[in-house]
């Protein structure tokens, strides 16, 4: 009998995250807006022991809008057919489905809400559809963007223990489940920056924007959403970069390049007050980018397995770790994971063929955080850093906040090995 235990270690300046290997064929359900297509996808499914693995076709019925702009977030509906897996026992679990899609050249994950399901031995599971969205990639203007299946995962929660099934299409990614025609027009025009973004009456302001048609543009000041009468003129380049000049002569709280979509850029109007001036200064210093606890998390037990001559899988759930970005700037960050080999340092026994999979998660824990975070795609953790979570750089916008990075992990064990206790150390780093 072998006990598999895995622990996490956080280095100074490094971060930590939970693991999870995903599995199972999933469905998405969104608002039908245009073409609906049914596509059989052949999948090889790796199920947690003692459930047997399986292969076969699963029919995905997908509904997508017939058109969009680059950068648009659009709904998607996927209604999956019966899973190729035939369960060998009956059980009631709470399932969370995750499906990885290839949208053009980008990889995007859609996650279902938890669903209580009753699995009946000998009957394939037919998961419910669920709603999600995908983002049309930048640079796809004037093309047809295919949407294909890259990975299907189901996490089944049984009394607090998570059992994960992973289904990989063959070929990977699959044939197109649907497609979206992307308009040849540029993305929606936006106002990007004010220089300066504050001032009293008579202040000249340079307004910049992106995605505007080449040629002349106008800009205007607003107060409570209504134009104040202060307007200006400028031009947009062939690349869509617009610059406009306006002089603020009366109270305003926003300035825009006309034709831009909301939100516009905020302007702080400084009203001149009579009397003696007494300036007050406050210096705001940048805080740290940190992931904790810096002392590391306790070891996590992945339970016990009895050697039976067949490959087996064990699962474990890791305590989510906090990420704090108090730098007060526009920078982003990435959390990556690496691991050491599975071994027992006392006996010298190793499991060179054992693999660890991760299904990352990342959530915002402080509602005032100016940024969101994105979980990485599921995959294998090795000695090569794997991105498990990230916060995008903000460009001209403030970034930062407080987040929880976590997930669940699955260890895939070889059919034969020394009966012993093995350990691997997973290190999560942030930069």
C-alpha cells in the first residue's frame, strides 16, 4: 500500500495556488442567437479510480451568434449528449464542469455552476447544458473564427472529496463545433486618456482615444452626462489613434472623444475658492506584490492506494492562497507552479512516471479591487513553470487588489512501484 502526500512550499517573493485535474464531458448553455450545429466529438476519458476509463463519441450541440466584432464578449450554448463513460456504480455527487475551447488561436475556459447529479451504474451521464461567454480575439477582423473543443473536465464533489474526470478530444482540438463571422470594422472607439485629468476653468486638455476611423474627430466635456458646451477638434490616424484638444471653461466631470463608447474619462474640476490658500499634501507609497502564507501551507494528503497492476489516480484539494497586489500602478502579475519528483528521501524510492495535473482557480476576495484575475488552463505540473493564474496589465487604468488562487489536484500513478510513502513539493511563484 502506498500513501501519496503532496505539500506546497512558498518561497520568498513567490506565490501559491491550489491544484485540480479536470475531467468529464461538459455542456454549456447560453442564449441561442443564430446558427445551431451538432458535432460528434471522439474523446479519450481518464476517470478517477475505481471508475474505468473510456473512449467514444459525444454529440455537442452548439449555438453561437452569427456575427460579432473583434473584442466582443458573446454568449455560447453547448448542449452535450451522453458521455462516452459508462459508470460502474451508482452515486449522487455535485458536479462542476469546465470546458476548454479553442476560439480561433486563443484558449478560453467556460465553467458551469455546481449541479447535483445522480449517477446510475451502467447508464452514461448526460450532463445538463450551462451558459457561458467567449471573447472574440483581437486581430480577427474580417475572418471566420472557428470554435473547437480542446478539453472537457468534470469535478465531482462527494462529501467534500473531489474526483476529476478529464476527456481529451482526438484529434485535439476537435473539429469546429461552430464559427463566428467577425466584422471587418475596427473595435468600438474608446476614450483612453486625459492630459491633464484635472484643472480649473481655462485648462487645456489633450484627449486621446483608440479604434476611431481615420480623419477629423471632435471632443467634448460633460457634467452629469450632459454636454457643458466646451468642445474641441482633432484627428485620428490610419491606425485609429485619435488626439483632440479641448479647453475646459466651466465645471465638468468627464471628457470624451465624440463617438466613443462608455465609460468616458473622469475629469476633476478645481473651483477657485476665495480666501487664504493652505495646500495639503499626502504621499501614497506603493505596497507589496505578495502571495502567502510565506511560511508555506501544511502537507496535503492524497490518501492511500493499493497496488493492483493498473494505473490509478488520487485526488486532493489545496487550501486557497491569498494574492495581494498593493503596488498602486498599472502592472499585471503571473502565478506559476513547479514541482519536484515524487520520492522518499529516506528509502531512495521514486515514482518517475507519476504525473500531477492541476485545474487552477482564481477569485477576487476584495470587492474594491480594481482588477480581476484569470485562472490558467488545466494541465500538468512539472519542473517547467506553468502559468496557473494571472492579472492583466492595465494600460492607462489602475490595477491591483486581493485574490484567492487555488484549485484541486490529481496524481496519476503508474501500475507498479515500491510500496512506500512519496512526496513532491509544489512551489507557486508570483512575478
